[in-house]
C-alpha cells in the first residue's frame, strides 16, 4: 500500500495510487510553517494511513477544510463536489432536493486527491450512503474552558466512560487534535435524527445533574469555568473531524484514536502528529479496530425492543432451540433489510420479516408472496423477532414453537412507500425478488398481500432446457457425491402456476395431454409456482421401469385413447430437482438445497414421487443391477444447475452386460458412412433357427469400420434369413452367419432386442 512521492518538482508530477492516475501539484508547498511540513508529506501520510482512516470515512458524505497556502493563510470549507473532480471519486446527495453533492473518500486515491487540494481537515457525517437517514454513532465533544488545562477534560472523559457503560454503551475515545477529546459511541443505524438528538440530550442531562462542572450551553459567557459537553455535533447537518485526520494546527497534529488505558498518561490533545501516528499504525496499534462490533440500540429504545420481543422469548426455550435471543446488530449495515424464510413447520409456509424500530416485524404467508398483479395472498402477522433472525437458518426442535427446518429463501433491502396501522407498502430491492408489495390489514392479525409485479418470474424461464449428464466410467468413491436411481423414462420439466400445469420434454415438446393423471396430481401440489425436473416412468409390477411402455404412452393421440391408456399403463413422475420456486429461480443454489426445497414442497402420492438419494453408490449400483435396471446417477454436492448443458457434475453410470451374437447382415451406409456401412444386424441360433436380436451401430471409428467392411465384403450374401419385419430392411445386405460379434448393452427391450448395444469386436466362427 505504501506510496511515497520520491521527487519534489516545483510544479507537478503524474503518479499512480492503487491504479488511479493522479496529478499532484506544488509538492514543496509548506503547509505547516512551524515544523516545515510540505504538501508531499501530507499526501504521503494519507496514503499510508488509508487502511485505517477509510474504515471510518468510507461511504460517508465529506466536508473538506482546505488551506491552499498553509495553516497561517486563508481557509475555506468545501462541501459541494467541484465540476473538475475525477470521475472515479464517489459522491452522494443526502437529500434528492438538496443542491449539494458531497464527495466520499472510499479509496486511498481519493485521500491522496483531497490531500493534494491541501484539505488538512476531513469532516465526515455520521451517516453512510447505505443508510443516509440514520447515524451509526453519536459523539460527545469535550471542550475545556479557556482557563483550564487538558487535565480537566481527561477527568471528565474518565467519568463519562463508566456512565455510558452503565447504559449498555461501549464508548471509544480519541484526541481532537486541538484542545479536547471526542467520545464516539457506536449504535445501530435505525433512528432518525430527531430521535437520536432527543436520546443523546436526555443522556447528557442525566449526567450533568450529578456533575455541575459540566454544561451543555454553547455560549462562552454562560459556560465560564465549565467543561462544554458538546452534543450538537449530532445534528444531521453537522460533522466532526475524522479519526486519523490531520488538524490545521501548529505541528501537524492528528485526531488520534487511543485506548482508555492510554488516557491517564496523555498530556495534550496534540500529542500525536503525522509521524508518530504512522509509527503507531506500523506497530499494529489500532485501538478502534473493533469499533463497529459494539453497536447497540439507543438506551431508551433498547427496553422498548425487549418489550416487543417479550412474546417471542416467552414462546421459546433457548436452551433447546438454536434461534437467536438478542437483537444486537453491527452498525455498519443498513436498518432497512428484509428476509424471506421457507419454514417447514407443521404447515409449510413462508415468513416475511422486515427491520422496523429495532425488531423484525414478521408475517407468516402460507402460499408465499404473490408473483404477479391480481393475486392476493393471506398473511398472518406474528410476534416481532430479533434482528439476528435476518440470518437464521436451522432446525427448530419439533417440541418447540415453530418446530421444523427453516431456510433463507431471499434477502435484501426494502424501503417504506407507505406505513400506517392498516396499510403497509414496501419496495424490495438488492435480493432476487424485486417489486412493490402492499399489505392490507383486514382484521386482528390477518392481512392480505398483493404486488405490482406485472408478470410472474416463471415467464422468464420459458424455453429453459434440462441440465444433461456426462457418461461416467466408474462410480465416484468419495463423499463429494450422492447417488440416485437412473430412472429409465422420459426426461421432462413440469411447470405449475396456480392450477395450470405444463409438461415439456427434453426436446421442448408439449406432453401435457399425454399424461392426464400426472397433470391432475401435480396441480394440487403445495407450491403456487414451481418448475420441477424429473422423469416420467412406466413401472412393471415389481416396481422396475419399463421404457417401452412409457414411450408408447408418449405417442398416443385422442383423449379417450389416452384416458384408457392412463388406466391400463400407469405412469409416475419421479422428481429429482427443482429450478424455480414461488417467484425465485433457484438454479444458482447448491443441489442439496434445491432438492431439499423440492422434497418439502412435493407431496408424494400415486402419480408424483420424489427420487431418493443414497450415500453408498456401489451398494445402490449392485442393487440396481440385480433388479435389471439401467443404472445410477452420481451428482456432485454443492453443484449448480447448468440448464441446457452437459455437465460433469452429473454422471450417469450404466449397468452394462456383454453378449455374443451372429452377424447376419448390415445396412447400407449414409452420409459420412456412405462408402462403408451403417450398422450390423445381429441374431442368435435358437432351436436351429435364427432369432433376431437387433442391430449395433456404435463402438467403431472410421478406421475400424474400413477393416470390418473389408471382411463383410468377403462373406457370401444370402436371402433374408429371419421372418421378422425390421427397420431399414430395403437397405440391408443379408449375409451368411460366418462371423460372431461381441457387444456391450444396457438391457433387453420388450421385443427381445438389445438396448443401447455397443460394438466390442468380431471373430470368425
């Protein structure tokens, strides 16, 4: 990080700070005459202290106090961003109607740029860009009377520390770099300025009642001989010099964070300068390192939050449930967050929670937020929850209130558009679900929620194709995979929207009318919107798949024919993945979470089932093989859904048998095989008759095919040796059975032909 200006030309240089090009001018200009400190040294200080100072001024509207000709000459305040400011310098308006655009120092290069302007004092606000309405700390500025020395301020600070701690605060202290001391207290950013001022003022008055040597009066006449406890820096428009900022005082002092243990030996507010501060930082002395970890609610609001959470606490035994107890939250985050949780309790539902006055206002929404205009959903307001519930996921014991598993479904930020006792309108942003939602109170705890979203998010999923698996030679033996049965059926995506259901094949064909029983069953499933991935399977009496039967169902036409077939040949949808659920595309989530959400949402019944996962792939494979089934799927844990693509995260490992059959002919080649052959016809000799076993067209490359074709050309041609009617009969050359062929195949079809045969080799019999 350290960058130093190595040469000091009289006019200007071009340099680079963290990738930003800067023009630095008048580097030899002396800004602190009594100690001869030049602008170059101030720039160097800010660049090297950047990791520490940026923690406290990052994202904050900034006022610069500039001294172009040094501290003994004129100064001026710079609030509005100059029109010549580099584009990469961040800025913000604290009110849209305000004419002032404040710069923000979010990176070291901005600090170097402000130092080049001879900004010897940096005064940030107590708000950040992500919570412009709410301060995340308050300040006590301790200013000694003119006749008193620094010791008076030290004594007051030492008394204020236990006083503030008694109210549950964690105070931090720094030198002002001038005469006094600054006490900073981190708080949660959830209070408007009027609320903050009222609370801080009551706190200060409470202290002064017992210490007549302190006053709140700003007038020098009225505060003679008393230490000023300046609380008015907490006004929204006010600022205070930043931690680690230089001060425009003789000796180039720095407003320096110190530990409370250092206070007793401190002799002056100007005890640290740009050199001694850098030495402290290089030695790892950073007393405010944990500042934002200690944010709490305002003392006169903390009790209010506890009262609001009384019902929450009463319903739970925190020795048994992992749910959070308190409502503390870091101050460097906004207080306008929301979370939507999927809650698999006695009744599967969604919980909407929004930050509101120190707690999470909460609603249970059985069918989830509406996904488009015109839909109204019931929402039942429950007891407020603590802020830490924003990040809660886990299993609540069944014996406890709300027992069951809970997951974060979506999280982001919201803003109130309207808020009163009977109507709340919020806009969600920065999460996956975006839009405006209106909650209307109908009676007691019952609300109706509706949205301004015009189209369901499921529309954007139109044309989505299933994720495809790669061939696997071996079963993965490590714990990074789980395993499923490879269902020998028709791969489909089933979409449900309300009661509407659509079944789409892997190739994009609409199969909805072909499987009415599955459609009827899926339409009554729990989710209001879902796209599930799986296979439609026809089962034999022993529970094994029958591919021929399900394919036969796919080609039927006519409602009456399909209805009869659905009774005679029952088909089942085995769901094994989910890519969309109730307003949210979930393809980006790990497969375990997608499947878990699918499992809790799918009600297993006669025509809809959930494909179970197994840890032991080898054991599953052997069981599948014993049943004469096709194989297994091995899926990588943590993997995302790669729609339309063939991925190595999913491996299909097929059960393969080997067999030997006679070559009784071949088909004429087409395309790039036109000079050779297409496939080999196979048969077996049974009871002195040739019985047809199908044909094999894969397993050989062009070189191998040329050798095979050369052999085939030497064999005597004959008349058709089998009675069966077969495909490509007109393009077949029949041969005397002089050669046998070894093949590997998946299974036998219902016609007793090889399924998915692959050529291995051939030999003369």
